[in-house]
C-alpha cells in the first residue's frame, strides 16, 4: 500500500484541508530507520539521552525565535513550537475522525537543520503509522490499527499516547536539562489543545459535542491539562467561536516578539480578553443560523 493511501495518512490529508497544522508527516516504512546523516533523530534520543544537547537546543531556539536566553522564556518558546505540530493533529483526528495517532516519544522523529544558532528542528514526523480507532471504523482490520472498545477507551488512549508517553516526559526533560518551568509548560500544553479546538469549532458537524469533548479533557483530574484553562463559546454579531482563557502565562510579553500580552493571558482582564477575542479573524468563527421571524396567526377581534 502506498503511504498516501494509508488510512491514517488519508485522515491527515482531510484535516490538512482545514489547516496544515492538523497534518503530521508519516515516514514511509519502506525507508527503514532514520539515518543520522540525513539529519533525523528519534524523539527518545533527543529528549532523554543527552541533557547538554537538549539545553543547547532550547537556548538556541529561544535566542533565535524570541530573542531571549532567559531559561523560562526560551523553554516556553521551545515547547510552544513543539506543541503546535504535535497537539493539533492529535486533537483534530480525535474530534473529526474518531482516531488517535500514536505520538509516543518512541514513535516520533525530528529533522534538524544547521543555522546560525546551531542545529534547529524544522520537521516532526511519525516513524510508523500506528493509530487507535473504534470497532465500527472502516479501517478496524488494518494491521497498523489498535481497536479500542468505545469512545471512553479512545479518550484514555489519547491521554496515554499524548500526555503520559510524550508530553509528561518532555516537560520533565526540559525542566531537568534547561531549567524550563513545569507550570509554564503544562499551561502551554492546555493552550495548544484549546487552540486546536478553537480552529475545529467552525467545521465540526456537531459543535456541542466538540465542546463537550474539550470540557472533559480540561476538567479531567487525571489529565495533564486539568484546570489549566477555562473555555466558553462567545457570540459576536452573526457568529460564535470557542475560546479559552489561560490560567497561566507564556512569557511572550517579556520579549521583543510581542506587542503586549496574548489575548487570553491570565494577566489580561476578562473584559479586555472579550474585546480581543471579538477582534480575532483567524478562521475560528462559526456562522450562526439566521433567526427566522416569528409568524403570528391573524388576529380578529371579537
């Protein structure tokens, strides 16, 4: 089977039509391992085997992209960049396709390229197209599929692969190697998940069901993102959108990159957040159905 005909690749391609951030490259199993000379490195090796290399990578990234060598700022910049390419495909597949890709560290690889700030990561890819799905999925018999019994089990698999087998380890490694803040990193994870839900809200068939999935994730005491954000649907003119208010800060305001605070930052008053939310034009709004005029029956006085 050609890789582009693989059911997981097909799901990714459908999501990619919403936004390229929902699409994660999948390596062709026929290519074998990731040759070091090709610039690829396994995620396990990058995060878990060489703290000095990871520290240098985080510091260089913070200086290159956010103009700061402060360890908390650099760590925040690094994990935000990492999260976008990781979290969006997982949330997108879970909501739209009822599938979850295996994004365990052992199943990810990164491509590094030389720059004036040292080796920088410029690509993330799955090393094998493993994915979880439900029994009624048309691809349930595929050899790369892991069939789970129901929606609850699929959600548990998402938490296992995304949080337990990836982000919890990454956050710990960044704290150990680069003194990145654990609290800032956890809040960044929640913000990335919320942003993926925000972008999906206009295109999902059942927005209420999507909001419920998000609510479960952010209010689950066993979740890495438990109570890291609050979420709500905001109506504005003839549209509505799904937004999250952060219970933390990414520190972008401390850099030259930002002109003030993020729209959903905990340091911004709620009224100002509402104003900023209403000014956003990023494809995350859903058009409200028109309110039809109520037709009253004729009135004939007695």
